[in-house]
C-alpha cells in the first residue's frame, strides 16, 4: 500500500515529521518497506526558457539553443523536434545525472559546437514514456526554479506492508486513523456530500437505473448512480500526480476517480459507459464456459461458481475483481453508471485464485471492505465525477442490503495485562479503542466498527490496545525457575528427530526446509493429496504434501541448474495423509557421488545401495532394531521397479522406503539422470523399552572371543540374499550373533552365495562337536530356503 505524505495530510492533521510517521507506522504494526523521494534525483534540473533557436551549422537535425535557467543565457545543442524559441522546459545543468541512463551531464562539444547540459524529455527524467520531444511547461512557469519544487515532486512516497487482517488500512484514511490513535495527530472528519438529501428510490422504483441481484450470496448489495452529460477528459494534475507517485498509470478522469477513491478510502468502484449497455445490470452467477474480455486485454473462461456483473447480452465484469473491455469508458463517453457494491470476500478470493488474476479491487474485496460505506462511497465518487467531468446526476438504485455486522464484545480491561503482558489503565484503553472507531459502553461492552471485519473476540481487542500502546513497552519477564535440576521437556518423538537430524548432517547430508503445500500436479506422482486447502493463497500451494520427496526433488533440481555437481539433501517434516500427520525424514541423492579423477576414473552417480545405506544408518541412529529388518520388494509406483524396496519389521510395519525414483517422476520435477531417495517413517519406529535416562548401559564385553565360519551355498535364481542371511542367523539364536553376505558368484546359470557367520561362546570355548552341531543347523536352515552347501 503506497501513499504520499501530502495525501496522508488530507486525512491526518499532524505536525509530525516524516521520520516520526515512519517510526510510528512500524511500531503499530504497519511495517514500512520503503520511503522514496522522487524529487531527490531531479534536484539538479531546473525550469528553463529557450530564448533563441538556430540551426546547427554541421547537422540538419540539430539546433543550437540559447537557454535561460535563471543564471543568464547558456548555449545548448538539442535534437528535439519541438525545440523552439519561447518554449519553457526542463534543463539539466552540467554535473546533473540523468535518471534514465545514469549519464552525468558535462560541457561537451557536439559537431564543433559547445553544449552546456541538455533539455530533457519525460523518459529521460523517468516521468513517463514520451521521448518524441522535450518537456513543454506552461509559459508562466517560473524560470530558474528547481523542477521538483515546481512539479510537486518533493512529496515522499511511503510503502507500507499491510497484513491480511488489516483490511481497514487498504486506504489512506485507515492508515491515518491508526496514526491518530497512536497520538500522532487528529483524524480529520470525512466530508460526504449528499447525506442530507431526500432518500433515493430503491430498486425497481423511481428514476434510478435498472439494477437487480440474482446472486445474493456473492453480491449482497449493488448500488448504482446515473450521471448524464459528462466530459471524460484528463484528470486534474493533483490527482494524476498522486496516482503516478504510487505506481498507477493515469487513464482518464472517470477511471482515475475510481482508482483514487479505492486508494484514498479503500472503496473500489466501477464506472460503466451506459451507451454500451444492453438493458439493465444484474449481479448473477456466470454460466459454465462463459467468456469475458477484461480491461487487462486477457480473455477469461468463467464457471458457475463465479459472480459477474452483466447486462441483458453478456457479462460485463468479474464482480469485485476486474471490469470488462466492452463496457469501459472512453473519451467519447457522455452518460455513465457508477457502481458501488459489496461482494462476498470468500467468493472473491476463490474466483481470483481460479482465474489467477490479481487487481487492486480484488485485494480489497477479498480482505473485506466496509459494508456500511456503500452509500457514502457512491456519494463521494459521484461528487468527484460531477466536479471534474460535469454532467447531471440521475436517480440512484439500491439493490440488496449491505451485510453490516453488529458485533459486541464483553471486555475486561484486566485482560490487557493477563493476555498481552502490559498493564494499561482502563481509561487509556477506552481512549485507544474509541480513537480506532470502537464504541465502549459503561459496562465495557465494545461495539466493533463495520470496517473491522477481523475483530471477533477479546484477544483481538487486547491486540489493538497493545499495538497502539506499544508492544515495545511490554516488560520482559523471566519464567519462574524451579530449584534443582530442571526436568527434561523433550518428548521421545522429539529426541528421535534430534538424533536422526544430527546423524544425517554427520553423514554429509544438507538439511532443507521446503513448503508443506504443493500443487496438484506435484502431488499426483505420489498418489495425490488427501488434504486440499479450501482457500489456498495460490493454486501452486493447494495440496498438503503426501510425501517429503516432491519438495526435495524440486530443491535438488534448482541446485543442479545452478551448477551443483552433486546434491545430498534431507528434511524432517510431516506428511499429511488421510488419517493423520506423519513425522517423516526424506532424503534425495542425485548428481555426482564421486567426482572424476585419476584414481576414481569417471564420475560416479548414486544407486539404490547408497539410498539403502543411508536408510539403515539413520534407522540405527533413531534406535530401530536394524539387525531385525527385512527387505521387501518395490516400494511403490513413484519408485523404479527392481531398484527400490522397503525396510520392515515383519510384513506390516514399514520403517522406510528406499531406492531409485521412477524416471517419469524424476522428469516431472525436471530432473535428468538417476535420483536416489529415502523416506523414513519416524512414527513407525518402535519405542525403546526400559530406561529413559541419559546414561548408557555399562559396557560388558564377552569373556571369550567370537568365532567366525564361512559357508558357501548354491542357491536358486529367485532366492533373495536377505532371506538366506536371515535363515542362517536364526539357525541357532543362542550362539549366532551375526551373519552377513560377503561374496556372490554366478556362472553358467549356477548362483553361489557365501555367508560369514559369527559365533559367540558364553562361559566356555566351543568344542569341535559343538561347532559341527551349529554348522549342521546352519546348513539345515539354508536348505529350507532351497540352498545347498557347496562341496
């Protein structure tokens, strides 16, 4: 929200300096993003008069001017076609910097003629796009005056970040009201013309324009004022100067009036050319597939959920968002209809998101404009049209009733201290609330003004009191300390997250934090999202993520595009499934695992075994019984078949999925090449039984050294190594402490696996008979899997 300092003074009677205003705005929650003084960069440019203009002796398209900028004649070479004797324009003195290109003006020789400075165009001064000639000022413009002073450009522009709940500050008057409440002056009264006139006819009565409502939910109130015989010329200089200062392009008087009222009072309006209308106006739902050519030159396809303003022939505008090209005003417009309506904020937000169209009107209507200001807003806009464009006012039609709320909150002034942490005297709280427009009764029942849609209860009133009194006045109060050693507060789940976070970082992974919201297209490869936001801030942030991998894949793609050779990312967050939120750790590995080199040879990428290694290591850090894990086959449709799997405790408890991401899924996120990934389901890891203290159990090594034996088996082609290792390890649980595959050999259709088995004696060493008995158990267990001991 931008406005100029002089504009603010129209509503706020204050002697405060610019710095005081800026500091106060930020202090009361209206954060100032920037303050710009457009006249500062033009301080070296002056109003100057061309005394004489003669043809350049060496160039047909150049002239030699004699220019007076208040210090006597100066010679200037100029190529502008409109340069002539008697013209008053803007002159850049030697030493001035041209804003458009940064060129420093100096005395120079052009085709053998000395030139001191230059006469300037609007584009060169960044005041417009005109570059066909130099600026022409009125003949009575004071020669020698600094141009910013003459043009009124020494008016600072303040840019304020308005939070979504402060819809009342989407107009300059609302900001002035907050500053007045903060003690920075007095809010001036708002002159509303025509308030003492006799009531105008309602819809269907009298001489008002034909207006009706068919969609009372999307448009509860629709007022219209007819004005005939207007002249739609250029808006006055004071209005166009302010609109230009805040980045608005002046178009015509009628359009500029509606824009001005929107920024001045936070009340969007629209003006229709009555000559272009076919019959009356109606607020209705759009028909499916209906098209509208909007004022921005784009054509939008509408559906039955959207509210439009239409005549008997077609839709003329998307209600509360943007008008249509077919009913817009032009230089030939003489009869107009001024629309001032109230549109449902939720309907406006949904329509704007569906169509991906933003506008100043949408920003205000979807936050909620003042429903009680429809009548007055129409009167103010009509008065401006009559004053600036002439014409004769016709009847007013009032269709529908604005939904003016009657919110009353029972308030206890003591809540400011108990809830806000700051003791404020009751009389001071009453003064603050009343200065903001609230009405406070003797028994502290507070009536909320119609323009404060965000205030719903006691906490909102406390917020208003504290922000105006000053949140920096809230004293820092330490929490009470309990004698002795503090009791640990972290939950077992939080401790698990901390351990795996440290372990992941120690393994060389970089932590990422990505959005919990995704687009529907990003969620689709992972089964779609079970949670869809009813009112998302963007269509790209509509679905709560069903997996952490989409965000990590997008982050990996961005890193690779910016020159990263290898990407190792992890994130701890939540997946949002149909039944609950699930704490999860996600990992993405892509690019180069090892760079090329004279020892390593070619660069190497990641594979499924790298993903498995990360999964097993982090499960171990989380306290999972990794020695009991079972490996199952493909992890899902978004994983590569044959190059992915799951780690489980039993057939149902899935602790992790790992492997290579399916190439189609990777390409959906603009990733080429192999992408390895992991998802650890932290809530599926069984909690440790027993002690919860900080001490580790005492280390008690066995008294006797372990014994290792190797077994080589001929195995069927379809037998998984994990199944054989688990069978061997379970052959004698009392003595076999570990088993691992250390060799795989295959030739002529024969497949062989070699397994190392670790045996741990208890109170005495193994005898040959005992070792043979254990070996027989191992061979028998392997035989059940179809494996045969090699001779």
